[in-house]
C-alpha cells in the first residue's frame, strides 16, 4: 500500500474539485446577475469593495498544476497515469484558452463604465461569454469524474 501516493492523488482530486465547485458557484450566483443588465449590473466588480475572483483563481490554478506534476512523477508507472495525463493535458489546454479568451473578455466586460442605460450589444457579449464558460464548466466537470475514476486504479502497475 502506498499511502502517500493515495494522499497526493486525493489532494489533486480535491484541488480540481474546488475549481469545479467555484466555476459552478460563479455560474449560479455571479454571472446571471452580473450580465443581466450591463453595464449597470456590473457594479459588483467596480469600486472600493469590488468582487475580485482573480485572487482565488490566481492561487488555485498554480497549486492544482503543481499537484498534477507531483502526481505524474509519483504515479508514472501506475495504472492512474492515464487518468492524470488526460485531465492534466485537458486542464492545461483549458487554462491556455482561458488566458487568451475568457480572462481578457471578462476584464473588458467588467471594466465597462457604469451607466443606467442597458447596452444590448454588451449583454449579448456577456451571454456568449456565459454560454462558452458553461461549456468549459461541463468539460472540467467531466474531467473531474475521469480524475476520480483514477482512484479505482492501483498506485502500482499490475502485470
């Protein structure tokens, strides 16, 4: 039994699950209100007490990536390797897409000057962002399931 390998695998599962949970939370609690009547509905992102989710995302992603690398090293010769590689590579691709589309578009949208007049073009952009982000959230949820299925595999390769 390799308890430390099971523990590190459990940690990467937990960390990735936190990402999934935060994404679901944002889609249920933040984005529907924020993008409802833009730009006025964006007030939660501006001002002295603005919501700054970047503080969370900027910490959880590096920790999760590090845990994936540690698990790849520890479990390279195990049956769990396939699960780790599928999720890690997919997650990395999602992070690249996030950094090139989702984050810049989000920053541009939430940085819009507040106005009492609803900007339909802005609302439409917000809806597109939400829909694409929902697809991303579904994908990471499926990836989390794949990662959890790796818990059913042994930490050593069986012949």
